[in-house]
């Protein structure tokens, strides 16, 4: 057993621990596949520690160590598929990884199998992905899967041409590993990952990882006297690990920002975000010399629903009301939950008082139809206060206070009405 792999084993082990710690709150399929990929890298280093074992043990270590790198690449590719849970996705990347493993196993044997067997094995790189993708219904077939088909077909053609050439013994390993990671690089580049710092680091790391294999062969063939340390060739792996951890941290930061600015029950903006939206809307209206409006909405009869049917029913009522209001409002408008049963709306300008009152009336009328929750029918209404900038108020606070005051006036007058002055 060789101990020179021990530092990499420890380093990747620590990265896996860090990866688990960072990814645990997310728990998505993507993060689980990334983690499985890094476990494969750990298996790769562990297997390569036994390359010096004589006989079948060393051959097996070579096969396992090399195949683990490919399984890592295929797991990364799988994680980047837009429909990773579909059977077509699972079959494509699992079968492709198996083909790579079979080819490496044949190429690692002390006595290379006859040419026809190796040619069939090379041809599988093109046939297996193509058959699986074509067998997948068109509606369930993301276009990105064709990246795997095209690159693996190119790999098959290259191996059929060069696998028995002067440097064929090296190319049998270098070309598949290069294609596996270059496929991953392209799929990552065309994925829907947010283009952040983590995306840039991971993309560059994957590209460098794919180039390690052909560059290593170039140095061995043309500059055999130039000694490049193993840590240089392994650097891209750690670059990818850092990039992926950055992506997870960026995702958590984005989620935390969303939670800080949105209501957990309805997903609507909360009071903090609403204050920002109304300030921005007023500034835009001021620049255009136009009007914008605000609606303060309080549900009538909601307390009775909570008291008689329970808070779980009340929560469902709030969610249904939120969905009804969102469907009626424009995309540019903002609906927020600013209290227990209170909603607020920013109506972007330009808009007139009459148009704003018409929107408020439409929202009120939506609640005239009884709601059905958990098999029970119930009725809630809405008291709405309307205030217009700049006619009624000049600042966000004064506009909110005026709209709230008019809403409470509507409520004192019996509810179920819109108060606009």
C-alpha cells in the first residue's frame, strides 16, 4: 500500500465533511448527488493507494480508482439534468457510467482483449446514450442530454480510430476521462445555475479538471523529464469543491434573504419588504409625475373562523385569499401580508383614483364567493382603505397611515366596503 495518497484522502475527507455541514440545510437532490460525487473521489484516492499491490489486486485497484472518477463526473452530470428524477435521466447517466467502467475494466487487463471486443466496447459509448435518449418521450427529454450523446459519440469515433495506435494504451484512459469531465463542464455551463462567483469558480475548475488528462499525457509523451507534482494535477478537484461549497453558501444566503423579507405562511412580501416596495413605487411615480396608490385590506369575519374552526383552517383561508388576490393583480403590483389578517397592496403608477378604487372593488368582490377549506364552506369579507400618492400623502409612512385609517373607517361602518376618502 502506498501512503502518498494519504494527504489527498484526508483533504477530500475534510471537504466531504465541510460539504455535508454546508449542504445539510438544503437537502436537495442536487446537493446529495454532488456529495455522492465527492465520495467517489475519496474512493478514487483510496483505490489508488493499492496500485502497487502485485497481481489482480493492483489491477482491481486501477479499475476501481479510474472508474470512481467517471462515476463522479456522471453524478455531477446527473445533478445538472433539468429532470433528474425521471427514469430517462437515471438510466442515461447510470448506463453511461457502466459503459465507462466496462471499457476501463477491459483496458486494464494485463492482456488486452481482441480488437473486435474493444471495438464493440468503444461503440457502446455512442450507442447506449443515443438509444436511451431516443427512447425517452420527447416531452421528458431536456435538450441538454444531447450534449452527452454528441460527446460520447465523438469519444467512440476517436477510440475506434486511435485505441490501437502507438499511444493507444494511454488514450484508452485519457480520452474517456477527458470526455466525461468536459461533458460535465458543458452541462454545468448551460445549466440554470445562477451566474455567481461560485458558478465561475466551479466552471473553471471543471474545465481545468477535464484538461488535466490530455495535458498529463502530453507531458508524459513530449516532456518526460519535466516532473509535475501530483498536487498540481489535483488542484482542479479542490477548485471545483470550493466552487460548489460557494454555490451552496450563496443559495443559503439567498434563501435567508427571502425568509427575512417574505411571510412564511403565504410566501408574500412581509412588512419590511412592503415598505421598500412602496418607497420605490412612490419614487418612480414622482419621476414620471404620475400617481400611484396603496390599498390596506383587513379580512372581515376571520377571527370567527379561527375561533370556531381552528388556526389550521385560518391559515388555509389566508393562503387561499392570497392566491385569489395575486391572480387579480398585475405583475407590477405588490401584494404583501402586513399583519395577522391584514394585506397591503402597492398599485404601481400611472394609475388614477377611479382605477385604484375599481381594483379594490374587484378584490372585495372576490371574497363574496364562499371559500371551501377542509370540506367546510365559510364566508369572509374585506374592508379596504385606499390612499393615492401624491394627492393624499407625500411620504410612505403618511400614505400607509392614511390607507389604514380609511380601512378602519370602512370596518367601523360595517365592513365589506372600499373607503377611498
